[in-house]
C-alpha cells in the first residue's frame, strides 16, 4: 500500500497572523519523522511554537530556517 505524500504548511496560530518565520528544523531533510513528534518551530511577533509532524515518513523540506513564509505556504512534504 502506497500512501499519498502529506503536505506540511505554515499553520495559522492566531487571527491577526499572516506569516511566520521558520526558526528550527527538528528533523533533517531526508530523515524520518514520526507523527506527533516535533517537526519544526515557528516564530511570529506574538508567539513561538513547535509544530508536530502531521504524519510519519521521510521529510523533504521546501523551506529554509530563518526565512519567513505566509500562512498556508507549503514548507515540506512527508512521504
């Protein structure tokens, strides 16, 4: 059984938040993530938070630490 890749997108931590900075990856590109474990962290002007992996599998990052991305932007795929 082959599962579809899971898209990882910047979450919306609050109503006034439109973008967030990726501050750290907890899983390196090409390494395996486990669903529910911390995957990466983001920071906005109001909050810093760790984001859990939405699925288990191999992570392929489409983003870079230190860059700012819009809410909903694709930053990784887990396959």
